């Protein structure tokens, strides 16, 4: 009886031996791919940004998983030729279905290799300004100035205009200050110049520019151009605008408001409500 049981166990082991070997090979392959990914990430992180090193190491990891899965399938006796034919047919179908995904993948590789965008960079994409928080193979995420996160497909990033404010260490800020026509432009110029030159974050080189840019319908437009460190541009913008406004008000310079004068070609007859009521009573 014991001999029959042992014989059945041995026959079961021989029957499932190749499947056990395939499972063991796949398990060892997954462990090996994991350690290769960790080692590759450490090496790549020394010479490139961490997010890009993570993407490359992850791609190598999944590639090794696929290779070990195919090897395990061969050990198990699965006909790989049939899988190849089925895979080619499925590949054609998926190629049409996943065309947007493939285009995003190609665009993502271009963005990462050309370093078009990087996390932490202040950019403007399709009219939306914000900080880049994540760049992957398929999409790019930015945080707008109001805190909202926006995710863009990488194919859109490649095909639209991208403005980077962080590539240069300094950035120019433009302000338009309007004064009434009856005000002294020289006095306004001196008031604005003192505020600009006294600000600690306004650069002396390039030199600030203050000049009359336009003679508007309601007032004189004075353009103020200053250069500031890029990482402090928002703080300088808020602070400088407030100080210019306060200095102009303290100097008694009027900031104009839109007004319209209406002229009539023929004289108008104006009657008060009292005249109208008297006319009705007489009737």
C-alpha cells in the first residue's frame, strides 16, 4: 500500500515537474529583476535626475519580467510559436487601439531625454502657469498658482507652446502705472524710481526702466520694468505694486478712472419733473 502511494506521488511529481520548474524559474527571475532594478536605480541616480532614473530602472524591471515569463512558458512546454502568432495579431489590434498611449509614450521619452521639463520648474503650458510636480512617460502634472493640479498628456506638451520661467536665474517684471493728464509726469517718475531703487530684491544690473509707454484715453500710462531673482518674482510683484501704489497716493498723484464725455450736435430741451406735472394740470 505504501509503495502504491509513493509511486503515485512520484508520478505526480514527474507529471508536474516541468510546471514546478517553470514556477521556480519565474520566481527567481522576479527576484533577480527586483535586485537589478534597485542596483540600476542607484547607479543612474548619480548621473541623472531621480525621476528619470526611476523610469529607466522600472522599464528594465518589466522587460526582465517579460523575458523570464517567456522562458518559464518554454520550460512548462507551452508552444511559444502559437503565442507569437496570437501576440502579433493582438499587437496589430492594440496598435490601433492604443495609438494615443503610444504617442504619449514617444513624447514622454522625448521630454525626458531632451529635459524639456523638470520637477520644480515654473512653466506656462497652454496659458496655464504653475510648478511642474511630476513628469512620467505618459503625462506631466503641474500645480497651478491657485493650488489646483492639472495633468497634461505628453503628446500635448510636445505640440503646444511651453514657456519656462526657471531656466534663467533672473526674470523681468512689467508694471503699468497710470496717472491723470493734469499730474506732473516728472514727479511721478521720481516717486516710482525711489520705490524701485530702494527695494532690496530689484537688481541694479540690468538697470530698471521707467518711461511713458502710452497716452491713453483716460490717463498717461507709465511702464515700469525691473529684473528680479526668479525664485522671488511673486513676492517682489506683490510687494512692489503695493509700495508704488502707496507712494503715488502719499505724493498726491491722482490715478485716473475711465470716464466718457458725451457731446450732442443739437441743443437738448431739458424739463424737470415739476414742469411736466404743471403742464398736465393745466390740461
